[in-house]
């Protein structure tokens, strides 16, 4: 039986290295290649192999990723950071020709990239949301939230 080679991206971030550690616990028989923009990424020590990657927004990222998948005989790609989810979604057809990719639907990824549209969709579905104070003045926000407060 062929051993599965899994690529986990963003292994320097808590989600990325959390994926690696969960895989290690659940499937010690898989080979894990980790990648991150930073050579000293925290999760690299739990990977069997590690590669420094260009930023997801860079023009060379798609070709770099495709080459890495072929070179390491990757069977599954799991993105560990939000930026790589969005970028992989932009060339998912090419990716899915060479490996399985753990991505949500293109529609849901697009929705999650737009936080206001996501807020509206969740509200329309009748799910609880954090109240938006978008249309309120600074003074109204201070009265409603108290001081100090953080706005996003």
C-alpha cells in the first residue's frame, strides 16, 4: 500500500502546526511535508520534510506549489492559513489535477473573504451574530460599548 504524503501549509502559524500535530496523533503512518514563508517556522519540527515557500500572494506561488506537489509525490494538500486557502482556490482546477486539496466550495471561500457579506449571510440565516455598530457615531459606540473599546 502506498504511503500517503500530505502537504500542510503555514506550519509556522497555530492552525498550520495544529494540523500537523493532529495528523501526527491520528495518522502516524503518513509522511508530512510542511511549508511556511519563514525558515524557523514552529511546526517544522513535527514534519518529516520542510520547505520555505514564497508568499501566497506572489506570482511564483502557484508554480512553486505545483512543482513541490509533484517533487514530493503529495497526495493531499491541507492549507493552514487563510491567505493560502484563497490563493489555492484561484487555481484549484490545476491543483486538483495533481492532488486532493482540502478546500471548501468556491462560493463559501468567496463569502469568507468578505466579512461583511459573511455577516449578512449569517444574519439572514437566523444565526446569532455579534451586533454591528457600523452606522453609529463614535459617541453612540462609546455609549453602547463603554470605554475603552476596539473597533474593526
